[in-house]
């Protein structure tokens, strides 16, 4: 249940960004270079969580956006250019590294699941 709440929270934050920019889901997807269905499954249907590419493109597209807020909900949505909201280049690099590691782990788990599924189908079908 905690996982579901995390998805909803990040989906809500992404929806706030879409609203702030005055975009539709489709125009937002084009702007950040992510598929329309990907954005819909995260923001409208709330079935999936955003992956590394989605979040990376989001933060790179909107330079005013505080990446810590996007990921955690902590702090303000916008980076205060005067005080930089306490965000250092190192902390952003750490967030990117963390997201990459999580994406790689997800890919490994998907591969492992596929392997086990094939083995199961081969043994149960014999």
C-alpha cells in the first residue's frame, strides 16, 4: 500500500506541473519527449510509476523545476534561483544515479520473471 501511495503522490505532483504549464497530457508528453500513453498511465490512470527517462526528461525540460520536490514532495515545486533551494549539483547527480539503479533493478527483475515464466511453461506443458 505504501508503494501505491508513492505512485499517487508523484502522479499528483506531475499533474501539478502539467497544470502550472497549462498543458494537456498529450502536449506535456510531446514536450518532455515521452509517449502519450506513458504519461496517461502515470498521471491519469495512475497504473504505473514514472521511469528514469520520464523523470530525467521532465527535470531537463523544466529548468525551474525542483527535482527533489518531484521525487520526494519535499521543498517547493520551483527552484528559487537566489538561494538555489539547497539543491547542489551533487545531490541531483545522486538522484539521477539512484533512479538509474532502480530502473536497472526493475529491468533485471523483469528479465528474471520472464525466464522463470518460460521455465514454468516448458515444464508444465510437457
